[in-house]
C-alpha cells in the first residue's frame, strides 16, 4: 500500500518546526551573548584591535547552526515522549556547554587595560597577564575587570636593575604593560603622557595621504588636528593610533593607523 504524500511529509514538517523553534531560541541566546561581548568585553575599538568580532562570530555561528541541525536530526514524534524529551535536553545541554566554553575562550582573550607604556599605548588582554603576577596588582586597581578595558600606565622604574630585568622579560614576550607589578593609575602618569604625545599636525605632515582620514576621525570626536596630540597604539592584530588631549591627557579617539 502506497503512503500518502501527507504521511511522508508530516515527519519532516515536525522536524523543521522543532529545528526552527530551536534556531529562534539559539538566536535569542546569541543576541544576549553578543551584548555581553561587544558592549562590555570588546567595546569599540577593541573588537577590531583585539579580534573580538571574528572570535565571537566563529564561536556563536558554530553553536547556533549545529544546535538546530542536531535537533532536526534527532526529533521524531514516533519516539516515546520521555525519550524525545531526553534527547532534546541532551542537545540543549551540549549546546549550552559549547557556548559556555566559547564565551570562556572569548573572556580569556578580552582586553582588560589600555596601558600607557613609555611612548605608546598597549592593549593588554586577560591572557597576556602572567597568573603568578596577579597578586602584585596595586591596591585600587582591578587586575581583570569584566566591564571593559581601563586606562592604566607603567610606573617609572625603581632603578637600573629593575629596568634591565623588565627589558629582558619584555624580550621574552612579557610586555611591560602586562605586568601588574609595574602598573600605576593613569592619573598618576598624566605628566609622562603629556611629555610623550606628539602633535597630530606633525603626523599629517608625515603621512599626507592619511590627512583627510585623520581629520574625519577627529571631527567625529568633536576635535581638530591643531588642538590634538597622538600616540601609537599596539594591539593584538594591528597597530592603531590614539588621539589625546594635549592638556588633560584624555584619550579622545582611535584610528586604524600605524603611526610608529
């Protein structure tokens, strides 16, 4: 006896409906995760400088796509209701575990500080800081904030011996800005920042092809080249430029420009 077209299609409709519902739920969860990552952990410009966007999209897209696909595969109304609930619960738990692991990976890669480092700014990420150094974090500074990068500075060296030791450590991959024992508040280092900044007009003279772009970035920030300074900025994936107020040392804007 031939099966009717309706009989053949019904199981597929049920699977598609279940997978669609799962996809909607996954997208809602992904939206909440995106807010956490892009609003708190990787605010602009760090999502570009530190690669947060690509890492998050890789983690979430895999999670969002695989979950509904697995639901489509295992969903079958012919199964006993307890078995079906068990299968769907396992799928959900596996998906949540995958998302949790992905967010943990993103959290390790998140930027935690923008540190003034002698003649530049350095973006420091949670994974950059040696765990054994965390106990040396100065009072009043959160070593691993969860609400976005904070402004800090590298303090002056105590003596030539410390300068030599830290320089050797930097050559081995531990940047000055990644060492809690060298941190101080940005406020305490403002005079050093102001001594290190350079006029934006000099940057435009050195890079005339970028002059219009620089003006556009500064205009968006409500500033102009004649009353703004800059410092190079070292990120994980690229070199940027930070524009600084030459009186207050406030960081006013950022631009994807290698100004070293």
